[in-house]
C-alpha cells in the first residue's frame, strides 16, 4: 500500500499509474483476493455473486474504473496543490459548468444499457436520499441520459 501513497506524492506520476495504484487499493479495500488484478473483472464477479443470492445491493459494488480514475485524479491534483505544484484542474478530474469548477464523475454509462434497463426502482415517495438508484449513483446518469426520471416502481 505504500506504493499507492507514493504514486500520489510523485509529481511525475502518469494518469495510468495513478489509476493502476487506485485500482489496486480499491481491490484490497473491497476484499478481493491478492491474485485479482482487474477492477472491472472483480466488479463483474461481485455483481454476479450478489445477484445469485437475490439481494443485489448496488452500492456495495466497487466503483467503475472510470469513476475511480476521475476521483483519483482529483486526489492527485489536490496533493500536488498542497506540495506547491500548480496543475490545471481541467486535466485532473474537473470541468467547468456554468463558470464553476465541478468534479467530473463519469463520462460514460455506469453499466451497459442492456443491464441498466433491468434495474427496477422501488421508491414509494419519489427519489430521495433513501432511493436505491440515488444510493447507487444512477439517478444522475438517468436524468442526464433521458432528461427525466420517474421513480414510482417503473423500469428506468
């Protein structure tokens, strides 16, 4: 794990190195076996294991590589700023929206569309913080994709 920390401290670290270090850390954090090297493969395996026991809890799955990468880039950017190295935030996980600097979370879907259409939202009172799609981070994706979101036991 020391290697992960040193990757964020080294101003010469590349985005690929940062993503690899963060993926390695997340795999250990989520309890993956030491021989597991692919976050995407582990996420798929975790999804299947959760689906088999019929209690799919999306927030328990590890983040996608893309979401983890953007988060890691923002962490790297902040650490470099503390060290006195001024990097462009736009190159490190941020974007400008309405003249404000906003974190870039994802630029692609969190899962294939075929899978996302199978997710059933079971909210009774609209999408609030307790909503399963909100907890899983899917509400913003669906609002962006469809520009609407009905949350009363309909397929998203």
